[in-house]
C-alpha cells in the first residue's frame, strides 16, 4: 500500500509542476483555497502564494460586475463560465466551473487559465497583414481552420497533423464529420455543432470542449474556440482546436491520487525538500485545527511542539532523506494544545529515483498513552491493594503450587512469602488428610474455570493451630497462564459464636414447642367448661326467661354473648396453637366457593342489620370450585366479614367472587373506619390491634387476621389489603382453583 501511495504522490507532483496552466480554487466566499501550476511563474507568483486572499483583494476592486468576479459568482450558481483578462502585459482566458462536495452541493469554484496572448495578437496581426496572418497560420502549433458557414475552407498544417489526414480529406467537410455520432452530454454532434456555429456567426465568441475523431476514427479530447472574423467584407469563422487529451489524463490522475490519499486513515502530509507543506489530508486539517490553506506553503515545523529535543527534529529530516524515520513526537494544534503522535516518514522518488518530496504519516497516540498509563497505574494500585488487603489472598497454579500470597496470608498461616512460594498447600501442612477430599473438590471445580465458594475448610497454621476458614476461588489468566485466585476468611471466632447460637436456638425452639403444646392443651381444657356454660345458660333461659324482669332478661343476653365471644377466642387460640405446633388437621378437597360465601353471609346478615349495615354478596352465575380445606375456607370468610362488620358504622359491605386462569379471587369491601399506613405494616402480626377511636373501643383479640393469613397459606393462597384511615378497607384473597 505504501509503494502505491508513493507512486501516486510522485506522479501528482510531476503533473502539477509540468502543467503549463494556472489552476486555482476558491470557497463560497471567493477566498482562494489553492493555486498551482507552472503558469504562475509568468505572473511572478509562487505556488499557493495568494491562498487566503479574496478575489476582491487580489484584483483590488469591490465591483461585483468586474468580469472575473462576475464569472466566479455565476459559477457558484452552477454555470460553467469563461472570461478574458489582461494581466502583467499578457492576455489570459480563464475557465470556471462549480466545485462540488460529496453531497453534490456547491462548495466553491475551480478554475484554470491559459495564456492566449499569442492567439489574440494573432487575430490582430491577421487584420493588419494577410501575409503575417499566413505565416502565423502556417506555423501555429494548434489546429487553425477557417469555416464558411459550416464548411472547412482552409486549415493550417497543425490541423492535418492533429486529425491525421490530408488537406483534401478535410477541406469541404463540416466539423461534425470529424466527430463521433454523439457528444458526452448525449446530443448528436451535428445538432450541437450547428448550434454553436450559428451562435458564433451571430458574434458570440465561444470556447468549449469537444470530442473529435481523427480520420482513422481515433477519438481525442479537444478545446475549441470559435470567433467570427471579417475578411474582404465577408464573415467567416476562425476555429482554433487544441488537443487536451494529455491534460485530461493528468487531471484524472490527480483525482485518483487525491482519492487514494483521502482513503488513508492516518494524518498524511507531504512536504518539499525545504520542509514546506505542499499537501495535507482532510483528516490532518481536522485534527490539527488548521484549514488546508493555512498550512499549504508553511514549514512543517509549525505543528511541532517545543517539547521536542531540537536534535530529534533535525534527525527526522536527515533520516527521512536516507530512507525514513519512525518514532514518537510531540505535535501541537492551532490552539496550542500539545499531543503525542507516532510518526513514520519516507522520501518520494521520481522515475529517476530522485527525491522530490517527503511524506509523513502520523497517528495521534494521546489516548493510547493515557490508556497505557492508566493500565500501569491500575497495576500499581492493584498491587498495593493486593498487598494490603485485610483478607488473605493466595494465587496458585493448576499443580496447587503457590505463586503469590499477600501479607494477610502470612499473618493467617504463619508462613512467609519466601517460604510458601512454589510449595503446595499440602507440602506446607496447611491441609490435613481429613480435609483433603473436600479441598480437592473445590480445587478441581476451580480448574474447570468456575468460581467456587464460599466453602468452609479446616486448615492448620505453621505452629499446628487449627483454624476454620471460608474459601472462595476465581479463575484468572495472567500472561497467558491459567491460575486460581483463592480468598480466605478466618471464621474461627464466628464459628464458635454460631455454635453457641445454634445451641441457644435449639433450646429456644424446644421451649417454644413446649409452650405451644401447653397452650393448645389448656385451650382445649378451657373450651370444655365454656361449652358447658353456654349449654346450661340456654337451659336456664328457657326455664326463667319468660318469668323474669326485663333487667334479668338482659343478663341472659350478656351471659350468652360473653360466653360465645370467649368460645370464639378459645377456638382461635386453639387453631393458632395447632398451626404453630404443626398438629392442625385439615383436608384439601374440592369445595364450592359460592356456597361457602352464601352460608357465611346468611349467618352474619342479622349481625350486620343490628348495626344498620347492608351485607351484600355479588356472586358469578357459574359455580367456582376450589381446592381447599372447607373448615379454614369458612373461617377465612367469617373472620374477614366479621372484621368488616365490627369496624363499620354505615354503608354497605360487599363480598365479590371472580376467577382467573389459576385462582378464585374474593374481595371484601367496606366503608368503615379504615386503617393507618403505620398499622398496615404489622397487620398480620398476632395480637396486633389498632384503636378504632379515642371515644370508643372495638372488642377483639388481634388474632383474627394473623389466623386468617395462616388459613390462607395453608390453602396455598395469598392475601392483600388496601385501606385508608376514614375511607374503608378492601381485602383481596386468592385460593387455587380445582383443576
């Protein structure tokens, strides 16, 4: 790729220096962005000498109608234009065309100028002297011929040479006879030629490019100028044709070379033998912050930093002349910012292997250096962290040989780093035979590049002291070698504490079990006399109720209500105790959820009506069958409806039933006093209650919701509650459907 690039650049330099024309480009503000070509010497100008000047400054005018200014402005609108101008005693014809970017938008003007002084003088002399005209006509290097309307009537020897024919082959023929059928724009040569001839006969001086063909059919690019001349009171056309095939080829090579350089990803610059910049890539301009025109013609030292040793800068030049230089160098941007580059230089040779220019390819390595320094810093930081880590860290290979340990490891086992390196854990007696199998399992799993742990192991110090440690391993790769990183945590003291805690926990759990068994037994014993009280109070009521005073009748009601409340509480306590003791007996079967709701609603409807509450069931038309324990399902519905009635003073209590793909969904909604957010956090805690109001109390044990949640969990369901103080409560619970 480098040889190809050198070859392209070599040709680019040779072409630009040998072309006997003046080339230039401007931006949209008519600021000259480049100027080159051998024709500059005739004007006393150097290459790119006028870069940065506006055309108004160069021509010293503010007149937009001034021919060169007007022509450039027209080119910016998309026209191809030309004009004649007198400059330093010479006459130049300039040709302009729009300059497009990759998006096909006009970004400036490109132009070239030809010295036509000799041709103009030729016309003047032609008018003054026919003999002089004849001499010039015959000796001109360009093809010159006269046309009467559209027919060739005379031509010079250069015409015959250019078209490869004899005089009789061309005289009497129209110009389109020596043209291909079509021109590049798609029009026929005849149609286009006749149009141009008519325009010229009407007095318009024309200059245009044309595809001609020689007598043998060979095509070539030509530049044609048509002018109307008067000779012996008759009008003729004078045509001057110049073969520009070579020029076209050079322009094509220039475009290819420029494209080749732009495709290189690095910053590319070309300097002459005096270190002056003659070419830079667009990327070079972007990175350094200069425009192309600000650097062309300047010394390459303008981008060098003062940080560099002057000897290195001189060495670059001398080494490049000898064949090339490579190394790192400090450069600076236009704003003064300095940055590090990797530079590679080489000479550019012509066909005779003579050095004609120097090329440099640079890469900004600032981020690369920052990354390298960061890695270096991280490595040092990690080493410090490793050495000073509070927990022991071992690094071993797949032979279980210790590669590295930190200070905490030395403190743990008592072996110094120098004593432990290249030894195995078994050689140091850190692991005994009893723990060998367990340690080996951890080690072989780590060898499969799988993190392990934490695993508890027993190890021994250098003094033989037994320790309990938790070991975790991680596979790591260092310099292409698979290693194992082991971290250990001394849990000896923790182990002792855990053993004590486990013993205490077992004793506490045993005491709790005994308490639960005792509580369940006592609940059963208390329930028996309560049932007796209820039974005999009913008998006494039947005997004495009708004969008793109203006040005595009220005593019967109080006695029975108190006994029922106490019995309900004892039943809850008994169920709760059995659930905690694991002795609660239940049977999961298919249960009709609709029927259970109807049964509980009928039972509690009178209780609701006593408080002027409306109890309403909203059930689906289809029966919803669930897998549940019927006793606990009934208890869930009863407890939740009881709570809704207990904590409501007005409105309607609604119980709704629905289902999804897996669960029956039951909702109970009331318009009661609601619950605070704080209380909802401990809602299902046993014996937790919230006071309903400062002025009144609501009776209850605080056990109902805790027992209800256990009932629901027993049936593999779940419960959620939404409530707001003063705005009622919504309870939702789900029970699995029977499938």
